[in-house]
C-alpha cells in the first residue's frame, strides 16, 4: 500500500529536468469519535499505510507548477498572485495549502511539484488531508520553516475550509501530520492536546470500502449535518450556562433544550454528546486491554451515526451488519464523514483472513458490489515520516 517514492522522484526528474525532494503524508482511519471535531470534541483516529508523495524542486520563474501523476494533468499559477480562486479539481488541495501557508506568513519562491497518491478517493480515508499535509511538508521545507503541529494542521485545515470550501474539522489534518506508528491518537479537538494509545497486539484494524463514494465539498450531507449541529449547539449554549460547545454538554443539558430546537438538531446533537462519551469510554477500554468492550462501543457508535446523525447509507449498513456477524469481529462501524465510504472493523488477528473473505463474498451477494478490504496497522504521520528520513540520512553519514 505504499506509493513508490523512488518512481515519483524519477518521474519528477523526467518531467521537470531537475532533481526534487520527496515528502510523504499518510491517510487516516477514525476508530471512534465521528463529527465531534468541529464542536471541540474528542476523536480517536490513526494513520494508515496509504500515502501521498509530494516531490518539490525550486524554479526561477516565480510559478508554482503542480503535476498530478494520478490525474495526468498540470496546473500552474504565479506564487505571488495566489488568491482564493478554486477550480473544483485536485489542484485546489495543493494550491489551497500554498495559499493558507502564505496567510501564515510562510513565503516561498517558484517551484515544481509532482504529487502521487494511493489513497482511495471519496472513501472516508482523508485523501484530501493526505495531499494537503504532503504539500505543506514540501513547502515548509522549501521555505526553511518548521511549524509546530498545531499550526501545520490548522493551516492545512484552512486550505480545506476556505480554499477548497469543505467545512471540515481539524481531526484529519492533525492525525495525518502527527500520528505515530503502533499507536492510535486520542485528540482533544479544542485544546489540540493528544494522547497516543497502544492497540492490543492480537487485533487488527480492517477497513472495508463499500465503494459508495462521497466528496465532502460536494455532498450536501456534511454541510447540512454541520448546520443542524451548530443550530442545536447555539440553543444549548444560550440555555445552559457553562456550555460553550457541545463538548461541554451532558445529555441532560441537551434534553432540557429539546423543545427549543428542531427534531433534526436534537438528534444530531445527541449523537455528538453520546459520541464524546464513547471516545472517553473507548480510551478506558483500550487502557484495560478490553477489546470486547471497545468493539461494543464501536457498534453503538454505528447505530448513533445511522439513526441519530443519519449519515450512513444502505450499503454501509449492510457492510456493518455482515461484518458484525463474523467470528472474531469485535466491532464494526462507519468511519469518516459518512454518506458512503468505508467501515472500520476490529478483528481478532487470526480471524482476519476468513473475515475478509466472508465479508467480501456476502456483501457482493447482498449488493452486487465488490468491496475492497485492507488490513491496517497504525502508521506514522508526516512529521514522524520526515523524522525517519532525517534519521536515515544521519545514520548514513
Ligand atoms: C471528515 C472531516 C473531519 C470530521 C469527519 C467526521 O473526515 O474532514 O473533520 O468531521 O469527517 O468525523
């Protein structure tokens, strides 16, 4: 599942006639804590082995030339005149980062950049954050600037929110930048404090792609849900002293305000409030090594995403249902923004192969769709990957 970095460097050279320098950023899967990030809540994602590689070489003419090997097309703009003018295509994610870093005061000269990724698109695995963070790593190196993770992730989120126009939270960019291999990351999306948590050795994280695609900027669903959540949050904030964000609200707070908000807002907010509690409970289960409990919490999280948040779809529900019935599956749920995409499953290590075979076969029988499944281990984020590259170079001296 790894993009061939050497091949990308070679193709950059063939195309632009100069050697470039390569930077990588992974994709992510969220174990639990869905749609909690933009109300200051808790999430528990991990990075996975899919990656984007960004190769950069300087150029003299002040142009930023982006080439996507995946799409086979190029887009160029004058670095000095990058404004908020998105084109509704792949280049927005990279140009958006150039724009967002400029807002942060990070100035660069002209450059050529080759991008290549193997992250499945529209699958809820953060292909966009992967492109953003890989681009940012390359640009920051070129500028000779080292941003702390909070500013790096925030700049990439700005690219997504303001340039691309998808009003997402901070989870994806933060974990894609800051994850560490063998660990899940519990992130407090308000303080941006995080804790790295080990997963038990005898379980595997299996991602199953329903093959139903979504794109956050297109799908009305994400923005609609966010609107419903924010409307409900506003009511709770007004009515309950001490509640600044849903993060601070208890179920009792929310219930006390139920008749002052729409039924939709109430259900969306109930998902958020219960989901924050589930992240806390999952952490405790992980620290106890209690996979059974963790799996039960995942199942409850799926029901909440499906019924209260209304962000699942028939195919994904079928995939979760099939997975939950397999031997050795502790828990299964939709992951990411929703409305399609992938499920995340916690499976006993020695049952993984049978699990994948059975799920693919039964899902095909039920829907006619061939799902793709990936067995994942928690991977390094972009900062750790860069540190690894530096360490390898130091070691070679
Ligand atoms: C997308 C967004 C995240 C988060 C999730 C849902 O991945 O980019 O910020 O809101 O959906 O948990």
